[in-house]
C-alpha cells in the first residue's frame, strides 16, 4: 500500500499514538482529546494531498533544497502547522516539546507502514523521501510560527510591564522632588534625595524607550505631532542640557542654512539626545563631539560627529537593531541604559518620513538624519 493510501486508511491508529505521546509530554493538567489531537488530522490530510501531487525530478530536487514552488497543498501544510504551533504555545509547550511531536509522528507512521506488505523498493524510497520532506516542511513552519508567537507575547508583556511601572515610578519621582526642595532637608539627606531624583529620571527614560520599542516592534507606527519649529534653536537647547550632564566633555554646535520645518519637537529632542549620548558612550573621552544642522531647500540634515574607535563594518548593518547587537556593543552599554537609543532614533526619523545613516572610519563616526521640511 502506498503511503498516501496508508495514512487515511489508518488515520485513527495514527491519531491515537499522537494523542498518547502528547499526553506524556503535556505541561500541567492533561486536557481533553480534542486539544491533545489539536490540528494533527488536518496536518496529515495536508501531507496526504502533498504526497499525491505529481512531481518531476527537478521539482523534487528544488523542494528538497527548500526552494519548492508554492502549491495549494504546500500552503495547506503551512497553514495547518502554523495553527498547531500557535495552539501549542497557548497550551504552554516549549519548543523542544513541539519538535518532539513531529519526531514521534514521523517515527510512528513509518513504523506502522513498515508492517504492511512489501512494496517495490524504488516506490518505497520515493514515498519515504516525499513523506520526510512533508514532515520537515510542517516542522519548519511550526518552529517559525512558534518563535513569532513567543516573540509577540514577550513584547506585549514588556509593553504592559513598562506601562504599569509608570504610575508607581511617577509617585516616587514626585516625593523625591518634594524632598529635594524641602527647606528642612540638608546635608547627606538632601544629597540622597537629589540622587533619587536623578535615578528616577533615568528609569523614566528607560521605560519610555521600552514602551516606544514594544509599540513600534508590534507594528504600531510612532505617533508624532507636527508643528512649526526651528531645529537650530532646539539643538542649542539640547546641547546645553547635555553639557550640564556631561560637564567634563567638550561639545561643538554647527548650524548652516535654515533649520525651520514641520516636525515634532519633543520627539526630535529625544532623537538628538539619543545620538549625543551614544557619542558620549562610545566616542573618544578627550575629543569634542559635534552636533550639526545643515538646512537645504527641501530638507534639513541633523547629525552627530565624534572620534574614537570606529564601528566594525559588519556591525554597521546591525547598529539600529537592539536584538542583533554585537558583543562589543553589549559590553560597552552603561548602567541605566537598555540599549534602545539608536533604535528609537531610527523610528523617530522614520515617523517623520526621514532617514538615518551612519558612517564610521578611523577619522570619525557620523550619524546623520535627513528630515523633509514638509
């Protein structure tokens, strides 16, 4: 009996073995049979349809290399395995348990089929090859869907956590601010209150970055409110603020052309501050850091230039992605930072229909943002 005939004829036996295996590895209380079997029958029917699809040697080879031409049967397998993976995530399965289900399914079917009367050897090899390719496709799509679901859930959790932390942190900030200004507070107590204020502000910035990250990475575009403003004036304000915080460092401001346009001043303040703090963190501690604004007819370019160890070329394409940063970047990340500054800067530029670029040589590292005036 060909494998595509054997599976439907023995569907209940196969599903029983699937159910028994799922019961053994189930996390927590074992649910009903329907949940244990989940999308198993749907996936097997999709596999049978795929096995019955005529396939040339060229098509078989391309499919074995993961380059098969999408078909109705192939899409059906992808959809069923995707639904199964999402269901198993919701049931508390870890990735190892999910993979083990497919390993057990493969072994179960091939063992049961091996007890059938012998087939022509070439036919048997062809069926086994096609079957293994189908199961591999199910497994690959399940792993991808599982990872996406877990990643989405993790980001949702971080977003909720960041949002819920804001209220108690705001209360601490208010109390610390009152203590800092209290007339009866002097000496060490006043110094401690001031340190609490500084630490709370750092935490507020981290929570803001976390909420921006989770919001944009879940598909929401960063909200901006455009109004007439002058980037040159804003740059003067921000660089004075950064000089106050990093009084031991030297900062230069270069303004050329017209800096007026329609932008969100609060967001651009955040962008400029992030780029300057990045330069302080990674640039030479003895060389000045330059903030420049260059206005042309249609847009304005604002950027930061610093000296120091150049960014490795292989890291330039990853520099704005906090989930793919290299080890040297992680080691140099200071306390009070979650490493989202450049990512947030990119999202702010994108929300303004602008672009951000980086270049890095032995002479200097330059981050530049091009913003249409609108």
